[in-house]
C-alpha cells in the first residue's frame, strides 16, 4: 500500500511540475507576442522619443518576471493549496462533524479577507 501511494505521489509531482512549466512557457510566449505586436504598431514618433535600449530592457524585465518569478509563485500557491486541502480532508475524515463547522468558518474567513 505504501509503495502505491509513493508512486502516485510521484506521478502528481511530475504532473504538477509539467503543468507549471507548460503554463509559464505559454504565458511567456503570449506576453512576448503581444508586446512585440504593440511595439510594432506604435507610431514612428514613439521610436524617436524612446531609446531602443529602454525598449529592449523593458522586454527583458517583463519576460524575466514571467520566466523566473511566476513559476516560483505558482508553485508556492499550489503547494499551499494542496496542503490546506489535505489537512481539511484528514480533519473531515477523522471527525465528520468538523464538516459542519467548515461552512461558517469559510464565510467568516471570506468576510475578514474582504474587509481587510
């Protein structure tokens, strides 16, 4: 039983990493193509006022955020979501009455989150 769970966990980890890599690659491609399309549709006076180095630097900075920071943030978010889901599952499995308390707790948490 333990071997089955370990291999299933490995499959989910590989699937998670693949989806993050694929999603971040596709978002980088979409943002780069939109950026280049918008810059190429600018008036010629734009290129007279803005140095070429600043445009290239902006492309590099935006794509750096997509390539470096987005995958890390997404991975942290998915890890947190999975840990919370697993904790709630274990609590509900161990004490089914806890499920009744989750609904008001979620409503209170949502209200506090919107308020602050």
